[in-house]
C-alpha cells in the first residue's frame, strides 16, 4: 500500500502553491498510518501500488501530512465500520494535510471532492470532520465571490448603519401570487426592510415563481411610492440552472432587488452558474445543513461550509438564530455569523449573516452581540406574523426592539413608549 510513501513525500523541490485542511479524526488503528492513507486516498494512491506511481509523480502531486495532534481515546466508535472488529479503544487526533494547487486548478467542485471525498468512507476512520480550510490568494481570486456583499445589499435596500429587519412569507406554502402580494404589501406599508420566500416555496403550479414575483414586486413598488420606504423581497428561484436564469431575469425585469436559492439543492455548480449570470444579490438558504454537520465526528464545521458558498458567490447566508428552533448552541450561531463577516481577501467578499429560527423580540439584543456588528439580516416569521396585534404590530414591535438594542436600552424600558413592543414582550416572556 503506497499511502505512507505519499504522505511522507514532503515538499522537496516543490514550488507550487498549496492548500491545506485540518480534520478531526477518530480511528481504531494507528493515527500516523491512517493519516497517511487519507493523504494518499485524496491524491495519488489507491489500495495497492501501481506502475505509474513513481517517486517523481508522488513528489509533484502527493498530499502531505503536515501535522498530527493527538487528542486522547474513547471507548465507543462515533461512526460504524466493519473494520472495528474487537477494538476497545479509538484514538482521536487533529490532522493537517496539504495538497499542491495544481492538483485541482481553480475549481471549487474539485476542491470539495478533494477535501470531502472518498476519505469520508474509509473503513479505518470511525470519525472524520473537516474543521478548517486554508486557501492561497491565487485560488480565492479565481473564484467569483459575492458580487454585492454587505455594501451592495445596503445600497440596494437603502438601510445603513443598522441591521435589516425582515420576515418570511408564512404560511410556508399554499398562498397564491395575489395572496402573497397582499401579505408582503402589508409588511411594506409597516416599514419592514426585507421579506423572503420560505425555502419550500419556489415554482409550484398554484404559485409560479414568475407570477409571484410580478405580483409581489408590483405591490412593493406601489407601497414604496406611497411611503418612500424600500422593501427588498427575496424571490426563491431554486431550480435547474436554466430555470434559475429565467426566473432571475423575470425578477430583475419586475424591479426586484434580490433572488434566493436553496444552496444544497442547487449545488456549487448551480450557484456558480447563477452568480455569473445574476445582476442581483443572492440570498443563500442552507436547508439540509444539519444532515452535513449534526454528527460531531462527521461532515464539516460551518466555518468551512460558508467559505465554499462565499467563494461561489453568495451574498447572504443563513446561520440559524438564537431562538432555539434548531440544534446549534448560541456559541455555534455566534461563530457562524462571525465567520461570514470575516473577509476572504477583503471587506468586499464578506457575506451578510441571516439570523432566523424561532427568534423573537427577546433575542434582538443577543443577536446584535452575537454578530458583533450591525451588518446582518434578522428574519423572524412567527414573531411578526404571530404578534397578537397582527403582522403590522409585529413589524412595529421588531423595529422598536432593534431601536432599543442599537441604543443600548433594555427592551422592557423602551417598551413603555412603544405599545406593540410591550405586547410582544408580554406574549413572548423572557424564558421563552
């Protein structure tokens, strides 16, 4: 088996730029041997030595195990494998592996294949999680990255120096275009900044994306003429590449300011194609993320996940919320938001984190602290549509909660002069 040779080939005489990844691994075997096998599996090696696997080829293309940090042992495997046998101890370690960039060229799909490919199914691994990714500037510059990002989103929305306050069209599905338009018009009249389709609403026969976009954006335009306040409506155009392009063009023609896609459903190539076509910000929904990350010793950390989508061109990215609807902790959500706000190369490629998932007016101040910045979108469905006074009062309560947070005033104090906020605070008590 050639993997040990591949993993120890080193960088002797190799001047090509490299990329690197750090994994948390678990194995019943020898850590060094398994790490070397990972490097081999994802570069030059197969299960047996082949004739063309020369020392020169290994030198030019072999992956290198750069560092191993042992983390102790556990008595139960995290993932099943027929290779565990009678093993009573499973070693954990943090392993850093690097590859020459010329193995993949400027290809995001091949980067993903290299980092999360066959090694995820290796029998000698009972745990494998991608924790960090280091990319050379050459690769990052070859990727499209966000076209609008934070600055462009603020310019189109007209919102400066504070978060964008938003909601989701609810019920998730079932509304016709005219019903959706009537609901969003109410949000626009109430001064909301941002509304998005639910991830389950794209192009059903009873509410086609183009008809929905035309109806809703017409209502938004009329409300804006009356109030002078802009509302951005993110139309879910998820579909095949040609469908997304057609729907994007219809949204653009109707005066839209944003399109939305379900990232995991359209994939990297789908998003890349849309990014190169789009003249609008792309709002990225991470539906299905839990299947990739919820097992602690499988998948990838969100910090790596968001790198891929930002490199592919997403402008906004969901990071969950502090309302506790999903599985992540507040610390996880905080780290996810701050990852989106960290430049890849410079401030232009930062993405706006989107907080969503069971949050209410009680979570506004915590959301601001979590992001460490006002550069965010907070979308709350139930907290606005479920307000006892109706959607308009829900919008007013959320606007007041954000005004209090931005001023550093406790919401209960601010609510004395803002009845919709007082009602919301009573409806969603502090322990909720």
